[in-house]
C-alpha cells in the first residue's frame, strides 16, 4: 500500500532547465518571464538556446536576466529545421542537464521540445531522472495541417508524447490540435495561457508623430504580411493614403520590401528593427495582426491590455484573447476583409472606439495574469513529479509542491 505524501516537502527546490531555439519573439518572452517567476519562488533556473539568433536585443535581455539564472545560460548552434547537427545539440543539452543536476527539463517550441524530451540524461539513486515538460508555442502543430510534412510532424509528436511527463499547452487551440492529430495526452496536462504584468495594462499615451497602422512581429509570409500590404494598397486605391510602420526582423524581409515597391507603397511603409512594443504602440493609431496561423501571440495580449485599437485574424488562440469580441476577427488570407476591418475601426467615433478597446482590456486583465501563468506551470511540474512517484511506488519521498519556499 502506497503511503501518503509528506506535506513538509512543499518547500522543495527544483533545478529547472528551459530549452528552446530562438531567443526572439513571444516564446522568448514567455521563457524570460517564467525564469524570473521561478527564480523569485526559490528555484534554480538555467537556459539552453541558439547562439546564432536574437542579436544584440537577445544579448541585452540575457544579461539583464543573469541574476535569475543560477544554472547559467548555454548557447549553441540550433537549426530551425531538422538536421544532423541536432544530435550534437542534444548531447550538449544532456551534458548541461547532468552538470546542473536538473530536476525539470522544460522544452519550448518544436526544436526545444525535441531536445528536452530526447536528451538521454543519466540518472541514479542520488539524482533521479528529470521530468520532461513541453510547451509547443504552436510550432509544428500549425504547419499546413493535412500536408505530408504535417503528418510526419504529428507522428513525431506522437512518439515524443511517450517521453513527456507534462504538457503545458499555451492555448485551448493547440491542446485541441494535439488531441485531433496525436491523441488524448496520457500524461499530465495543463492549459497555461501566456500572462502579462499589471504594468502592461496601463493605457498607451499616443506619441505626437503617428503612423496610421503598425505591425509588430517576425517578417515572414506565415505572419500574413503580404495580405496586409495588399490591403494597404487597396485602401490607397480608395483614397485612404495610410502609412504603415513595420517593426521586426525575419527571413522574408527582402521579398516583403520588393512587394512594397511593386505595389507603389515605398513612401507609405517604414521598416524598423525589433524593439520594445509599448513605445511602438504609441506611434500608431491601429495595430494589425494579419497572421495565417498562431498559438497565443503575446503581441495581441499586450496590445489589447494597453487598450490599443486592434485588427486581427481569426486564427489559433487569438479568439481566446478576444473572448466575446471574437466576432470582430477577420478571416486569414483575405486582403479585402482586412482592409474593410481596418477602415471600420479607423472610422469609428473616438468615444466608441475607446470604449470598445477598454472593454477588451478588462477581459484580458481577468484572464491573462503573469502570476497565474507562473503558478500554473509550477503546478504542472508538481503534478508530473507526483505522478512519476506514484508510478514508481515511492510517493512518500516525492515533493507535492514546487511553489515558493515561503508558501
């Protein structure tokens, strides 16, 4: 008969290693926020990520985060697509995990999820094997469903699911995709929405010089930017000479700049490198998110929280952010619908527009808390640790909680 868990071990300190590829975008922000929250709760935290992406902005963020990273930062080359070099990277993840005696390996995104779940970390009686946690952040789940490559990705996810102790899906949408294409998870599972801080709900104060439209994110076709440019051209043809500020970087910048010139929008579109979002929001009347696929994008949560007028596509977890206002979302790959939605918001009476986005901000504030996000992740780890102990018949020695030491 298995004995009950001792509650005296609720102060258990974990050694958490977050593994992901690119230190950019919403995934990076998610990891950074978790690292701060987990460090503040008394846990030891470290990162393993790519050394070839992120640039100076990532380097600065990692320097600022260093006091929270008792297990340090390891940066190695990681390719976006599957490659033989993945074996070398996985070996490094194994070596780091063994050196820091990680108790939790948390993979983020498709590549991080592979490394964290397949790294052959050795264990013994003194140092048990780490639990394997996975947060997809969209990734392979969003890659052209029904295609041969998507079926291959989902088969790989099915195999990796057997190496997973806890899924921490960032949206109901991605969890549903897993159930549809892989099956019901047999391990622990949580829906952990991305969360933001209280300071991010302070309304934006508009800058003096403003663009009409702003886009913030990766510069690649999957983000729907070609359709945004087509919508902008259509609005110009209607006699609306709107100006667009595009902030970000990515693999398709050259083709997007070529499309801008082809559409005769050279004087209407400005490209700028990645930078903090709130000052960018202050420089635009309306933010546009024309994505073809998403999980639960931070830029939408951040803009909605700050009461920024916003037009977005009806993809992924974006309806979860909009809630009762999801009917305002537009279909992807539809430049006409996008242009119509942009014109509709710009033409609204200021009082009505302010009221509409103030209501959206309140909805987001009630559901996307950073504190709740951190607590839900730690709860997922704890459940996985206990489940493994139950399976091994050693519940008595398993910690039931990995909350703050002061909990």
